[in-house]
C-alpha cells in the first residue's frame, strides 16, 4: 500500500489528502498552521504541525519512508520550492508540486519535482471546454494538442459497430470505452456497437475531437 505525504493543507492540499485517506491510503498531512492541522486531524492517518522548509524537522518526521509527496504550498513560492528540494534530497521517490505559473513550474522541474500541476489553469481549461460544447461531458489534456474526452455519441452512429463508424479513419480518434447507463465497455472491439444515448470516451488530437463533437 502506497504512503503519501501532503504538505500545505489549503483548498487543494486538503482535498488531495482527504481523498487519498478516504480511499484507505496512509496519509501524513503537514501544515505550519495549527488550525489547518486540527481541521484535518480526524480524516487522515497523521496530521502534524511543522514547517516543511526545516530539513531537520522533515527528517525527524521520517519523510524518506514515503513513496509519494504532494507539495501544495500556494502563495509562498520560496517555501514551495525549498520544500520540494528537501523532499527530493531526503529521498522521496515521486514528488508532485502545485505551481503558480509556467516559470515557477520550470524551476520546480529543475530542483527535482517529478510532476508539476497547475490545478486552477487545468480546471479552467476543463470548465471552458465543457461550456462551449454541450456534448462534451469531461475533458483531460494529455499533452499539448492531445486529449481524452467524454462525448455523447452522435445519433449518426447509433446501431453501427465501431468498425462501421470508422472514427479512426474519419477523425483520427481512438475509442477507449463506450459507456451507457448500466455499464462501461472498456477497450471495446471493432465489432462492438454504439447505441443511441451512449457516451464515447475517446482519445485523439484536438482537431479530430472538435470535428467529432460537431458531427
Ligand atoms: P490553496 O490555494 O490550495 O488554498 P494556500 O496557498 O491557501 O493553497 O495554502 C497553502 C497552505 O500551506 C496553507 O495552509 C499554509 O499554512 C501552508 N504552508 C505555507 N508555508 C508552509 C510551510 N513552510 N510549511 C508547511 N506548510 C506551509
């Protein structure tokens, strides 16, 4: 079972920490503010008041025994970067850090962050994508230009197999799953049918996704 450290218990950090804990994972939650630690103490395995930029304290907390750390110190960029550096130096294998902007993100990668996340920017993109197309139910950008989206299947596909629908040929899109109200068909076969009201989980380039939405 993986063990997680979450540093900085603002809105993002506390949501990460409580979600992991609710899934049964061991979570050590750290914040320098007493009230943040109090608030979360009944929901996670351990909650500790500590300054994460103090290397000795972090050593004492045994952070090197943890597999994954999430750094969610927001406004204080200096503390955010220093904490990342300390966690990597103490041997945490995978450190995920919340960044304010691209430049901050670049710097975090240089000091060893394994993954940089931009929660507000990413959520903004998702919300905007959901708003402009009523057909798009959810949307995740994989890499620039490529995304996974949940799209309500056009009635034009109803009753056709994936092969007949030819989404790959027409739109350059791969269908990862077909969902209906009862079940999710993960990794569907070419002979599987799309029915009226199905939701397609698709992956591909934005151009193809856009054309599919408008089809
Ligand atoms: P959000 O935008 O996700 O709400 P915030 O920036 O408001 O994030 O929250 C960051 C949290 O990080 C705060 O609870 C703050 O007390 C905590 N924090 C800031 N500096 C340190 C530090 N050096 N060590 C531990 N926690 C810190």
